[in-house]
C-alpha cells in the first residue's frame, strides 16, 4: 500500500508539472517570410461572396488581413462568423470537410474567445479576435483590415494558414461558404530579391489531432493517479 501511495503521489506530481507546461496560449508569430501572400476566395453559387487575403507584416511579426465579403443572406441569419479551419475544403466543395478551427495549441471552441486576450483564443478564430460581421442589413460590403499576431505565413509554423481554408458561418454555426487559401504573387515588391517563394509545406492537422489525443490520454492517467493517491491515503 505504501508503495502505491508513493508511486501515485509521484505520478500526481508529474501531472501537476505537465499541467503547468501545457501551452494554452498561442505565441505571437515572428520572422514570417517577407510579403508572403495567401488568398481564399469564397465559392460561387453559395451565400456570401468575396475573399480574404493574408500578407506577412512588414517586420515579419504577424499577418495583415484584408477582408472583403458581400452578398450576405438575410441579416437575421447573422451575426456572421468566420474562421481559418484546419483542413482545406475537399474537391466537392463541401465546407464540412474543412474540419475544425485552426487550433494548434489545443484550445477548444468553448469558452468563447475573449478579444481583449487574443493570445488565449484559437489562432484560427479570426472573428472571435477581430469581431463578427454584424451590420449586414445596412452595410452591403464588409471590408476590414487588421493585423493578426497569432497566425503565420511560414509553412514551418504550426499556425501556418496558407494550406488551409476559411469558413463563413451563420449565427447558428451553419457553414454558409468556404474557400481554400492559395499563395499569390507578391504585388508590391520590386526587384528580383522581392519575390518570396514559400513551398506548400507539410500540413500538420494529424499532428494536432495526435497531440490532442495524447493530452486527453495524459489527463486520464492523471485522473487515475489522483484517484489511487486519494484511495491510498484514505
Ligand atoms: Cu468556422
């Protein structure tokens, strides 16, 4: 019995350390490749049209987004939300195939993103961090530019969005439209040194899934260890 207590208390200690090291917050992305540009265009013949473009910021920290959406359905279906989703939209165009939000640090969809602490949000939760689309009854075109510090144009980064997709949702979560990001030629660079080629890179959605599975498995072991510890000390 003594051995069990010793062993389980040791496990509990390890679990406590691991829990502390759990990287919940997304780090600010730095050294993004110069002028790397990725654009996603929403599909025709679906509600909401337009595109979203992300360009590395000038100093390589974060990504500048330019959003231009129009042709909204009934405003009562809003406010509309949009996210970078983990997977590209499959050939058949079905937005469900885009998977969940880009969340390489294991942050769940709930609780809702607190925009005053964007690092605690899912990197892919753009409307959570920068605002949902609300005033479509009066505003026919939704145009917005902002700097997002938590996604990346570097294919080596887990927060890379260039091989993923954008999904636009109704307020009830329905996926109204979606499109895949593809790399664009940098438009405002001069000289031969200006253009940046970024290889498509390897997608890591399965890596994220494995990571999550490991975390939940670890949680189970920790729960068992804590229970054994409590039983042993009773
Ligand atoms: Cu979404």
